[in-house]
């Protein structure tokens, strides 16, 4: 005689077999999102929307890191809190993994996840079409890769490393680029250039609270997207920004909570080196950036965000730095650094420990880095 | 149209809503499609039911004020959408084809073992309320309270229908001498 437990188990087994491979429609979410602006104007016509979306998904790709700051124009809350945005226990926490690129000399290089302990590539991310993911960054808990894709409308969202799904968090006309995640995982910042072709005057920064969907737009940033970069503080309340509107490219600190963010910016002293700063990164252990000192020297520096003082961590005797990223540990940060002394596509990535020097001097198969945030 | 800050009118509100819809979609879409698939006979139909559910959610957005209400609303929409499709399918088959109701599609049969086909066929032949309770309770693994909310019935009704549904399946298994 069959027991209740056997029958329930058989029912579960049957339904799980039936549905195990189901992942749903790829265009489901895009379809829904594109109905939002029109939903009060006209009845839906779902069957006509995929074609519209297919056109919107083809886009120009912007290759640089981003940012800016400026005028807070308002905070909007979602009508309901859809739940926590960050889950725990992701497969690739930034304390042990970082993002890199294969074949950087290609127009759309593959983004890969690299394990710090042995330099091995553990996974290659899907490309999502011809243009791939733009400016990908790994979430601190290793569950998501935030990135941008498409243009007019642009999309900003994440690739879920556990489910393999791509989720749109924001879509706007123009270009979205350069996401930065705070070290606590709660805040996302990214650049929005609303008017294509006019990057010097139409750039804004969107601050998104991942816990409740609240957004703030810091408008009228002083530069375009080409060579800008930014990093959120660990608690998401400040941005370290390198603008390009000025000729000196200083490192600026601005608040994400005030309407006059850029008017009240704190400029970090350039010290004895030049004033060309780039690529800020901000972990719970410290704020870092690159500072260019002549044609063949780049300093990796630590910045005290309270006092504005800087200290050199390492002088990199190379012709230039492609990218670097801090790898947060319990007691401090290691640094993965890609330099340009080697001819692409085999530019190596080194792991630098401020306490003991270089290790894993060459990470096989990686020829570039993407921005990576920290815990 | 632009606001005085140069932002398209309504854009900010829609961005925020877009974010919330994205989160809900990320959390529930796949599980709802899987739930719907147990009730209807093809994956395409299940996807359409769930897509309709999210579209209804968007249309009623202003009336839903918390996450629990949205979760519950989505489940209700999916269950009701599946019922509608089953009803239409039954009517279509009985009025136009004049053939006995066949609960398993070719897609079902391709995916399942013989034993699993027997189980699913039996579940789908149960009275609708028993069928829905069993699938929500034991496949979607909702609590009795959540099943009651999704089906708009009392917890007592959920409990009794779950008991009756399992008993009916056991009786059928004994009658047809299913091998375990």
C-alpha cells in the first residue's frame, strides 16, 4: 500500500522532472519594462513588443570607465520594497576572485572570473549578443556581476551568477555605464549620459539603493564618460571621482546625499607628482588610485579620505597601467595589476601584496582587468 | 516632454517602478513558470500565463502596497490563468474534437518516465481545487496559509483538499497497481 509520504514524494519528483529545465522567456522582463511608460496611455499589445525590444537591444558599446557628480534632483521611493537586493553566499566573493578580460585587443573581449589563489580562470561570462557586458563589476558577495548593455535605451542591471539570468535594474535613453558597488553591497552608482554625442554637458550620476530601489540623480557632472572613473565609499555615502572637464584630472570626493555634491567637492592634493589621477577604488580598508608621474611611471597610491593626504604604495615602472583592482582580505588589501609592458593579447596580471611584494607575477591567459569592488 | 530639470516627464517614477518589477521578476518569474507548467500542458502556455500575471501586476501596481501583496497577487494570477486555460482546453476538446480529455501533452510524455506520467495524469484528473492545492502545497512548497491566500480559500479547505487529493491518488495507485 502506498503511503501519503510516498505519494507526496512521487508528486514532487514528477513536477520537478517536468520543470527542471524551464528558464522562461529571455525577453520576458524587457517586455514588461517596456510597457511601463505606456501602461496608462493604451492597452497592452504584448505581441508587438518583442520586435520593438529587439531593435532596442542593439547598441553602441562604450569602452571606458565612468563618472561624475553634481546636482541632487530628488529621491524617489518604490511603492513597495521588493526585498533585499543582495543575497549572501555567492560563488565568487571579491575576497577570492576578480574579473579579467580575455583578448583585450578584440572589440568585445570575453569577461572572465579569475581565482586569486592560483590565477586560474574559473568561468567565462556569456556575451549577451555582439556587444557584451559593458563595465562589468563583481558584487562584493560574489553573487552578481553588475554591468551595462545597449543604448537608447540603455540598460543597467546584473548577471546573476547563481541562476544565470540577466536582470535589468534601470533603463533610460542615452548611455548607462560605469557601475560601482559600495563595499557593503547596498549601493550602486553609475553614469548616465542622456544626450549621445554630447558627453561633456549631459552626464549625470545615478545612485541606486539596492535595498529598496530608491534612486537619486546627481546631475550636471563636469565631464563625459570617455576616461572618467569613480568609486563608492564602503557605506555608499561618498564618491571618489576623477573628472575630465578640467585639464588636471584631480581626485575629488563628493557626497551622494547632498544636492550640491559637486559644489562642495573635496579635492585631494596631488602631492609632489603630477595631477593626473585615475581609477579610484574604495574598499573597507582604504581608498586607492593611480597617479601618473611622467611618461614611464605610475604610482599606486593610498588616499586618506578624511585628511586628504596620500601615500605611495608602489611605483610601477611601466609605460602605463591598464587596470588594477584591490582584493580585500581580513587585514588589508592585495592588488591585481595589469600593466602594458607586454604586447596584447598576453598582457600579464600580477598580484601585489604591500607587505611582501609580488606573487603570481603572471596570471595565465588574462590580458586585462575590469573594475572590481570590494567587501 | 521635459521637466524643468531636463528630465523626461514621468521618467523617474518609471525608473523606480522598473527596478521593483525587475526585482520581483528575478525572484519569482522562473518559479512561477515552473508552477504553471505543472498545471498546463506546454511550456509556452506556462510562460504566457506568467507573463500575463506580471502584466496584470503592473496594471494594478498602485493598489498593491507591500511585497507580500504582490507575491500573493502573482500566485493568484498564475493559478487563475492556468485554470482559464485548462477550462478553454477542455471546452475546445469536448466541443470540437469530441474526444476524451487527454491530460498529458506530447511534451509531457517526452519529459517524464512512465511512472511520472501516471502521477501527473492522475493529479490533473483530480477535481480542480484538490489539484491546485496539491501542486501549490507539495510542488511550490507553499505553507497552508500561503496556499489558502493564493486560492482565496480558508486554511481548513486547504487542509481537507490536500488530504482528499492524496487519498484519491493513493486509491488510484492501489487500483491500478502502480509499481513503486
